[in-house]
């Protein structure tokens, strides 16, 4: 299984973002649940950037991932970066916000 598939698999262990609306109040949830560290920051940034690509499908290896779970992986990656307080992710995420404009409020 590729490193990307391993990261996707770990992100899939998090609860659906639609069900975790007050996630920022639970400091450390994504770090603990997804078993992520600073070493995962580049991969998380890559996944978060996929939010703008409607044709993106994650490399899941053998893992069976529902369409709903796959659709929310960029959101989960974004939140995981916030949970890590990853400074290297600030500019790429700002760039995404600029791309979205007022379209999203997350």
C-alpha cells in the first residue's frame, strides 16, 4: 500500500465532518483518531488541495471507501492540519480560500 493510501486510510477513521460540527472544541481529535503527525503535513496539504478538483478520487489501495467519505477527505485533511497547528499549511489553505471566495464557509 502506498504512503498516500495509508494516509487516506487513516483519515477515513475520522467521523464524517457533517457529524462533527464542533470539531475545533475537541483539540487533538484528528491527531489521535487519524494517528497523524508533522510528517504527514505534505500529504495532508495535497489531499486538502483536492477539494477544488471534482474528479479527484483518493488512492485507497484495498480499502473500500464510500463516495461520501471520499468526498469529505479534503475537509478531514484540512481539519487535521488545523489540529496539528501545521504552519506550513497556512499559505496553501489561504490559497484555497481565495479560490473558493464566498462559496464556502468552513
